[in-house]
C-alpha cells in the first residue's frame, strides 16, 4: 500500500501532465484562431475589389463568351 504523501505526489504529477497537455492544446487552438482571423481580414480587405470586379462591365463580350463557354 502506498502512503498518502506518495499518492498525493503521484496525483500532483498526473495533474501537472494534464495541465501541460491542455496548455499545448490551447496554444494550438489559439494559433488556428489567429490564422483564421488573418484570413478573414484578408478576405474582407479584398471584398470591395471583388464586388467592383463583378459589377464592372466586360470590355470585350466576345472574349468573355469564349472563356465562359463549355465545349460539347
């Protein structure tokens, strides 16, 4: 049988390992969130240009037709 102090020491060690693991998981998740937020910012910055490109008239309708047509 193990003493109370040995049991507590083992439990403290196990808890420390769990905390370390959870801190690593948290850091990974925060990194992912930061990457997604950066992508969102890039997309929001590009959005007005994309909207303008959609609204802009096509300079050469024949050229646009060639790029959009499907070959049968």
